């Protein structure tokens, strides 16, 4: 029964099939359908509706796919049906149901208005389509890989709207866009099946942190509000999920290659940096003193972490004036001290005191996820030691 309840809180998606080589070595085509992954490894959660508890998309028909969509209801701006309109509330109202250490995605819109998207709520909805400061955005949270991100919904001049699926690739959740019904990985915003295969959503700067830390920086924040009468948002069906991951107990089939990967525990929380040349995982459990200094793709970067891995953000280590910061975490203030100038930096990358006060670090886009997700997406990823 617990497995059924757990699996019900997952995202849902559209169709695929496997086949011959295309001009792109990474893309194959079957019956005119493009895809980058073997379709027998793409699994629809059965929700007790199918005779096969792990139904491969290669054997699913159209009804199977449609039946699985939006069982977990997302937030949407335009579409009707199994979709809720996003609504927001202030800090005082959100304090009635959010605890200080609850994780949130912190995002500041282009007009300067801050927003918080609680993991507790997103576990029951998966994704949010919205328009903030006239920018179409997509907020996603994959509870099965503890990854969260904000993307632009504008791609090649078109505004996309996304829905949930009940489809997994290597235990990674997927989503679909309503315009082309292509299937996308939530953890990196890349399409893996359908007409948009290989296309990439633009990631927008956001940080992962606690409700207490975010509101201390942004007391005027707006918070995604609960949908009254939908579910009991106090439930945490993933409370022991990380432990089970570390025991190699995946909810859906994964490859033998992944099971043989012993570099890190599968439930290790990591920050991932990636470009066309390389990918690097930064285990947050190994972040000494709350900060990692590194060089990635010839850029000096800093990975900031605190609150027992619940806070993470990545920045260029250099300011606009060319000075490079040497940061150390100060638990008593909850900020990071530049040992060169004795200036204090907060998790938003803002210099809040000292000679450099008023300057801001530039965000360096990164992923936040469990190790197994990084190992699936980036097979050649190296681990920062």
C-alpha cells in the first residue's frame, strides 16, 4: 500500500518508440518519432491500471499514455481540465503551514519580486506553469531525484505549456509539452523523445534554501499557495526514500551500469555543473566550511552550501571589478566572509557589509539533484574531491 501511495506522487508523460540512426548520432528515429533513449527503458507507472506493473512505452498505446497524464495535477496559466491556476500568499499566511527548515526554491522575477516554491507543496503537483513579470516560467521539482529548477517556457519564439506524466527513464521523472507532446527530463530540461528531441529549455537563476533563510532575505516574498481541499500537504511520503535509494532500492527499473556505480551513494545530494566538454558533481556532504572554490570551464566558481545540504547556490567567484573572493562560511551569521576584504556575502550573492558592500556575485547555473540522477544524465561525470 505504501508503494502505491508513494508512486502516486509522481509526474506523467507522452509517447515514444525505438529505431534506426538519424543524422544526429545521439538521436534515433522510429516510425518518424525521434528519441535519445531506448524506449524499453522508459516506464509508465501502472497506477494499478495495467496488467504489467512496469509498462514500457514501446508497448504502450495511446490510451495508456493519456490515462497516465496529469494524475498528479500541475499548475497552469491557460489550460483547463486537470490543472490548477497558481495562486500566491504572503509570508504571514505561509507561516501557518511552513516550518523554518522546509526547503524552497527561491526565485526573483525580472521586476524584482521574490517568490518561494515549497518542496512540500511541489511534491503533490510536480510543476508550475506561470507568467511572472511578463516572463513565462516553469518551476519543477522531482521528488524522486530531489531536484529543483526554474526554466523559461519560451523556446524558439514559442511559449510552451507543460504537463505531468507517470513516465520514468531510469527512475527519473519526465514531463511533456502540450504543443508537441515531446517528453522532457525534469532534472535538466532536455527533450528526450518527440519532435523536440535534443532541444534544451533555458534555465533561470534560482537558489535552493530553507523557508527561514529565504524569508530573512526576502520578507516581502510571495509563496505558492496550497490548493484547498486537494490533499493533506503535511504528508511526507518521501521521508525514508533517500535511505532506500542508498540501499539500491529504486522505485522503477534502472540499468545494470547504474547499479554497478559505486562512486557515491545513490542518494548523495550533489550540485552539478555541466557544459559541452565536461560535467562535475560537487557532493554537498563534502563541502568543508560551507563553500567549495573551484575552476570550471576556465571560470573561477564558488559553490555555497549550508543548513545540512538544504541550501545550495553557485556563483562566479569574481566581481565586476575583477576582484576574486575567497569565502569562508560563518555559521553565527549565516553568511560567507571574504577573507581578502572582510566583506560579508549572503546566499543571494549580495555583499551586505564591508568594503565591497553593494556589489553582487553573478549566478553560475547549476543543477541540484541526487547522485544517481547525475550519473544517469552525465555518464562521464567526474566527482570533485
